[in-house]
């Protein structure tokens, strides 16, 4: 298992390594520490997570909930973004949506950690031990910026791509047919999880095979390259049949996110902590490399070079999805850790390195708990406010004209209104229902009341102007909000500042949000 700590497998390795039972306990404890923050809160405050969770509840309960059937439908299509949609709803029916969601997040963490270990084991075990320190480093970087954005399918795809690469390596002495079958199956599974995972797997296989290709005669190299790429051809008909291709023109390249993608390696909610903790983690890696206690496989150097070129060339928005390029550094980090081997020359050196990694794991998990607990109270307050919402209502999500509060807090809370789908079977304007991205659709009678472009919510100032100065039909989905919605949830608010007075009655005010009941056909009070 991944928890067996690294030991040199040469003749003197026996007295340098920890006993297996001790190593196993240590690794399991470290994994428990990483998983612990999930179980301090009901809803982990990851940016997109509450929206995904609401979709899981719809998929699981749509057949039994007439109010949900009024608004929503599930259109199963070939979309390369379905991991959570396939895995979680069956669990929802057994343990409930909140536990099922956290179990899926736990599966993400376990798949990445064990995938890092499995890749190292397949690449290095014969000469350099089982790779537990690699898994510990993966745990140290688990709470990164991409994780906190709640990109669940993408992250699950990383874990499976790591396992797929390890399986491909373990079959390197088998026949071409066996390797072809295994890679084809891996590509199909990864396509279902997330399209990005297919690309990551392809990059890993190319970097592993490239050194050998350069040593072959060119005809043989081309033949081998063709066999290596053959499994990826199944992606072409799948994409052709996918509505995701309708988003192919939504592509934007920008330098702006390139630095942000690197910062995502060490991001936490608390900016005062993220830099020192991240630098400490990178410092441990740099120290191990400088002292030649850590070595990167030749394929790892190839991965860094290929990844750097890909990162620069990759669009920021791809197939309509934001953060496309900014996801790559995190994916390359976990993949690169699988290509690393350790050469600890003394028990003291090994224990010092492992202690440093474990200290970072504990510190980052403690910081996460400290950040998540206050956010959890706001989520609880939001759910409590839903008691005033009539089941089966329509809800518009808006923002204050001048948003207040911490940027990280606002991001973590931005999709919390989607809990009304779970608790009150409501239509929420920000529910993810973009064609080609999700299988969730909104019934024709209500499609004009939701954001079908993943845009920003309207501001309360814009809403007031739309009442006093009606907009041309079709300008914004929310423009007739007094007619189309029963309630408005305003985010990023300041206590006591109420911009919708006269147009809606304040029902509840919490930290950073306000819940209003819409007064249909009311006009704003004249300015004094």
C-alpha cells in the first residue's frame, strides 16, 4: 500500500527502513489528518461544490420529487465531465446527499494519493523502494487552489490518470495487444471523468516512452508511436457525438492566469498562511533535490519541459470552461511526484525529511479546519434562512452593487444559494445547466430564468435600474425579475445596507447575504 515509507532496496536497505507496521500506521494517520477537515463541516466550502451537490440531489431524487420535476430534467449525453454524476447519486440514495458528497471528495483525495504511490511503485520499486514519501508529499499539497475551487470531476480524473499511467507501466513487458486494450479502457474511463484527464494521461505516456523512441530506428519509432497513440483515437468519435463540441469556439488565451496557476499550487483561504506553508513545502522539495536525496526520473524532466510548453500554449478558457490553463500546474505536480525517487543515506536523514513533510500536512489541515469552520456557520445560516422559502419557489441570485467582505470568503460562499434546490426543491438561477457542460437541463418554461452561460449574477443596482428603465426583451435572463422570481438572495452584502427596499421585503439577513421576498409589480421609492 502507498503508506509503506521509502527505503533503498539495495543490500543495506533493511536496517535503514522503518518496520512495515510502523510505516503503515504512520501513513494511515497522515491520510486521516488530510481527510479530517471534511468531517468538521456539513458542506465543505469549495467554490463550485454546493452547485455540484445540488445536481447530485436532483439526479438522485428527480423521479420522486414533483417540485423538482417542475423545473429540472436530466439529459444523459456524451459529456467528458460526468464522474461525480455517475458515482455520487447512487450513494445519495443510501447515505444522503451531504455524506455522499463528502465521500466523493474523500475518494478524490485517496485516488490522488494512492495514484502517486502506484505510479512510483510501477516506475521505481524494483530498485528504489515502494514510494510512500511520494504519497506523503501528495498529501502535503492536497489542499491547493484548484481543490478549493471545487473542480471535483477534474480532480477525480487526475487520480484515475495517475492510476492509468501506473497500470500502463506495469504492463510494459506484456504484449502490444494487452497494452493497447488497457490504454483504450483507461482513455474511455478518463474521458467520462474529464477531458483534461485524457490529455494528462497522454502527456504522461508520451514522456515515459519518448526516451526509448529516440533510441529506436525511425521506422520502428514511428510504428511504436502509432501504437501508443491508437487508444486516443476513441476520443474523436466521442467528441463528435458530444454537445461539448458546440462550445469549441469558446476559447480565450491570456497571460493573466499563468502566474495564478502557479500560485494555485500553494493557495489556501487564508492568504497570510498560504505563502509560508507553500514555500515550506517547496523548500523541502528543493532541499531534497539539492542534497541529492530526491531524484527525478528522465521522464519527469521530459514532463516538466513538455508541461511548461503546454502551459504557455494552453488557453485560459477552453470549451467554455474557465481556468483551463491554471489547472495544469497542480496536475503536473501530482504526476511529477510519481516520477520521483528518494535516496536517504541515513535513518536520521530519512526521519528528518518525513517529519518535515508530516508537519506540513498537519499544519495545512489545521489551517483548513480554521478557515472552514467560520464558513460552515454561514452555510448553516443560509440553510436556516431557507425555512422561510416556500417549497417549489423561484430564486434569483444577485450580488451587492459594491461587494463587501473578503474575496476568498465570497468565492467560497458564491454557490451556497443552490442549497435551496436540496432543501426547498426550488429553481435557483445559478444552477449549473449549461448545454455541453452538464447533463442537468431546465424545463422550457423556465429556461429564460437561469444563467445558461456561466456568467456573473446581476447586481442589485442593475436590478433596480431594470425596474425603473425596462430593458429590451432578451437583454438579460433576469431583467423581468419582479415577474419571474419569488425570492432574491443577495450575496457579498454589508449589514444594514438594503438596496431592494420597496421592491422586495427582507426576510433574513446573515453574514454576507440577504434573503428577500419579491414584491411583484412594486416600484422603487423615489429618491429623497
